[in-house]
């Protein structure tokens, strides 16, 4: 507001008192007028000097104490309005589901032979196959808690504090005005998670076989001609298919969690055997075992808590705080107060 010095004449040293209304801050600002000798009061705080003549100044000194008291006494709930509340999601559930499968095998045999008269031949064969397969695959199931953050009602409070005020002073002031304890809105630090899911499937096969033969003939001189032979064999094979995946979870708040079933094993074994004990015939025994196993895992298995671990459930909070220096060693504050229950639905 422009300053207009008084036009009435008064003697040097006489003090006059006045006031000026500041609509921006909404207060009356008292001051004191006085004619002083030129050069006196130069450099004094809260003082304006206007030239009256070559020998005189008109000194205007603001009553800082009164102005500060007026600012300190000025506070109001300026509005009730809606705001968009920014708050992260919370990790509500996290678990591992394992899919397991297994299968095993078969056995088969075949015999043939013949005998006649004074001469004969007899042969036989048997084979067996064992099949085994196992698999484990992890799946990560999770869920999150979302909040109602659009168009949430808040109270808006405006007041003045000294420029030396700290956070505790702001919270104490708005708590007094609101009539309830108002806390600082937390500084959330949500964390994104990356999981490595490992599993796979292993299958194997074992084969065994055996064969034997015998022939007999009677020579013309009644001597016997007898022959035997026997063979056996086996083989094993395995097929391994690994499955490694990465699963990302978006940034969220979370408490400490332990995934107790972060590893899983599966195994199977199968035998393949053939053979016989011959009565006046070659004895053959073949027996082989196949073992297959696979291991799955989810990493990490322990998740640390964020700070804070969750959004507060109850209470009033200074959600948004704006400040502006206005002079007179005072700062104007505008504080939005949120009832946090309103975002939980």
C-alpha cells in the first residue's frame, strides 16, 4: 500500500500514532510518526524515513511486537475441500504354489522255442523298460491393498508462526486449532521386488534285455550233441529340462515376510529287471535301477519390511503443508488435515 505522510504541521519530537490495514494478511499494523533531525534513525529496523526539509525527517516506526501479536492471533479454517491423496499400495498376500508331476514305467517279455524228436532247439528272450519322470514348477501368487485416494475431503487451516518455527511447532499449532492431535504425514518408501523362480522336469529311461538258446541232437552213434548260449544288455538315458523365470512386483509397502516353502524337491525311481533260472537251460539275471530327481526354488525367501510398513489406519495427519514468508519475522502456513480413515474405505 503506498505511504502518504501526514500534511498537518506538528512540532519536532511530537509522537503521533496511526495504523494501516493489510488486506493480504488481514491484520491492522500500528505505527508511530515523529519528526526527527535529518540523519537520525538512519539504519534502524522497521523504520521508514521521509524528507520533510533539509533539516528534518519524518520517521515512521512500525510496532513490530503488536504486528507479530496480530499475526500470531490470526488463524482460521479457510476451507474444507477435496484433494487427491498420494499413497502407495500395500502388499497384502504373498505365497508360493508348487506344481508337481511324476510317472513311471512298463515291463515286457517274449519267449519262443521248439523241440521235436531226438533233436530240438529252444530259445527265449525277455526285455523290460522302466520310465520315470518328475517335475516341479513354482508359481508366485500375490495380492495388494489399494486405497481410495480420489476426491478425499480435507480441512484447510491457515496461520502464522515465527520464521524460526520447526515441524513440531507447525504440528502443535494445527493440533490446537483442530482440537485433536495432528501428526506428520509419513514419508513412504515403497519397494519393488524381483523374484527368480526355478524349476524343471527330468525324465529317464532304463532298458534291460536277455536272451538264451539251447540245442540238442542225437548223433547216429547215439552220442549227444548239446549247445548253449546267452546274452544280456542294459542302457540308461536322462532328459533334463530346466525352467527359470523372473517375476517383478511393483513398488509397494510391506511387512517382513518369510516364504517357508521356497524350495521343493521331487524324485522317483524305477526298476527294470528280466531273467530266469533255467532247469537244464542257461540262467540269466539282469536288474537295473533308475533314479531321477529335480529341485525347484524361489529367491529371495525373506522379504524385509519397508519403513513404514503400512499406511496408518486411524488418526489425523498434516497431509500437505505450504509456507510463505510474509515479513515481520513471520511465515504463513497453509495445512491440509486428513482423517486417514477416509482413504481406507
